């Protein structure tokens, strides 16, 4: 990253640090069958990286204004907690190696669309919360990804300008958010591969966190 004064790395959580999206996709598929919903994969893709309020709007736009989106989300949350309590949440590959490598050279932070209580619980349970100077969550912003608000707030929380920060994301909404905010963008695709539009918004596309050493 020549000619850039990169001082911080801001991570998305779901699908970048923690393998929560595997669980989320499973719970949405189960709940969709219970509710008789079709094309749930379209809803999953559109909602990936968004906070609760925006997710509710997206679901109603797809399934109708009368769709009980809140009840549906409550059911997916119930299923998620059942799986989390029984099996725990796995780290994404090379998460600890990447965090150890970056610590000391960069300020580390999190910008997650997930609610604060869940973010702190999950990062704590996975024993990586201590790596991060600040954590900005979906219920702390008015507009979630792809809006740039969460990344602008995350940068402000560590006292740095966006041009001094790198965002690591797995979702199209996350990449749009970080790029619009003015950060250098690194995508590590998880459930959704980047389109040509998203590729054009990425400064780097990596296969896993192991490759972070090649760009930072």
C-alpha cells in the first residue's frame, strides 16, 4: 500500500472474524421453510451486512408490507442462539494469526452491523475481543451498510481519518460502505462472490486472512 499512511485496520465481524454467516444462512433456511417463503437466498444476499432496521425493510420489500418480518427475525435469532449455545461459533481461518501479525503495527477496530450485545458476547466467547481498541455496532448507527455511517463513526472512534484506515469486509454491502466512507478496501469473500461492480470498489481481494501479510 505505497503512498498511503495506513494506521488502522477496521474489521467487519460476521464472515471475516467469526464464521457466524454459516449459522445465519442455516437459520434463515429453516425459518423460511417454516414460513413457506421462497427465494430466501435473495433475501439473505440483500440483507448481508445490514443492521436490524434495514433488514426489516428489505424483508418487507421482498415479501410484502404485511409480512411479519420482526417475527421471522425473532425466529432466526432463536434458532441462532440454540446453535450458538450448543456448538459455539468458530473463528474464520487464520483470524488469530492475522490479529497477532497486525497488533503493534496498526490500531485494530471492529465495524459490525450486528447488535452491540451480540458482538461483545461473541467476540468475548471467541477470546479475541482484547485485540480491538474500539467496536462500532449496528444499533449505534441510524443507517447500516451500505451507508458509510458506520465506517465514518468507527474511524472517528479511533481518532483517524478514513484515508488512514483499511476496511476488511466479506459482503458487497460492507465494501460499498467502506469505499464510500473513503477507506482502503480489502474483500475476503465468504458466502457471496464479488460482481464486477464490487471488484471495482475493492483495492484488494484476498482468499483468506492468511494473505493479509501480502498487503499490510
